[in-house]
C-alpha cells in the first residue's frame, strides 16, 4: 500500500457507477494520472466540487501496488483547491471553448501515464491563469498555448528564418510539413503565403510579446489561428475535437 501527493490540473471527468468518477489530471510530478474519486457525484459531496475541469488542486492518492484498485486505478482520497480557474472560465463561452481546447491539447501531448511532463504542466497552469484573468482575448491565449505546447514537445515552428536552410527572414512562404516559414529555394508543394502581419503575430504569441499580439487586427488573428490549427493537426496527426467550437 502507498500514499502519494501531487498538485495538478483536472483535465476531464468520467462517470463511474452510480456515484463515482474517474478523474484525469495533469500533475507536476507524475505527469498524466487517472484516478477514481468515490462518491463525488452525490449531491452532498464537497469533495466532488473541487475535482472539476480547469481546477488546480492538491490531491492525495492511494494505491495498492499491483492489486487492482478501482479497475486498476489509484483512489483520490483527499483534495484541496489551489486555484479555482473554472469559476471565471465556464461562465464565458469564448473562454470556456478556448480552455477546453487547452485541456484536450495537454492530454494529447501527455500520452503515457505516470511520465513527468513538467514543462507542459507549468504551461497549462499559466495558460489557464491568463485565460481566467481576462487580460487578453481568449483565442490569442489559446493560440499562444498551442504554439508553446508544440515548442516544449519539440515541434517549435519558425516564423523568421527558413525552417530548412536557416536563411534569415523575413521569408514569404509557410509550410506545416517543413516546420514553418521557408525561403524560395526551400519552398515545397502545398506552401501558403500568409501576410507578414500574421507571421509577426504568431512570433509574438510564441515569445510572449503581448503588446504586439493585442494590437493585431482581427483578420490577421483569424489567419494566424488557421495556421496554428493546421500546424497542430499535422503534428498530432488528427485535429482537436474541441477546436471546432472555438470562436474565431
């Protein structure tokens, strides 16, 4: 028998039996963890209210070695709220859809349970904090999170120098297969020619230049979001289900 604690973000929940739930969390020290929370669907359960998507929580888990516990999953035995980001996110459609896409992205980039993914965890915590704060447009926060998630997982796109030969920018063409902008010599079939302002916006989102990002025109934001979605789809090999509901 063993007990372990960790703090994490609740990614999603699933019903189990009449009163239980399976909680999926992205934790600081143990990566993605699925655990059973017993009785949390009962109306009088205070424990359940803390284990909702978007919640930043400190959780204690109980496991019995190789024995099956709740269909092979550890149990959530205690939970304390660190930050209830969901309260500010679920009441606004744009924030909610952007936040849902962020949770799905974090889960997709942490395929293997139990493997630490500290950078992805910290990125998600910061992204949800920014989204809940409302200082920037939700779709900009989402695109910044997607770009940085790609970067910390080894798929950072280039928006200046050629992704193939390194020729200094600005470069005109953009190719998701090539890894970002490419020069005329490295251009491949399927390359597109986005506006220079859209590429500047994406570079600003990747580096955290919010002054430039917030000043961008809506048409450049829409074009940039399309490039981000295409680039993410290429590397995940299938799109995000929640991305279709995001307001552009």
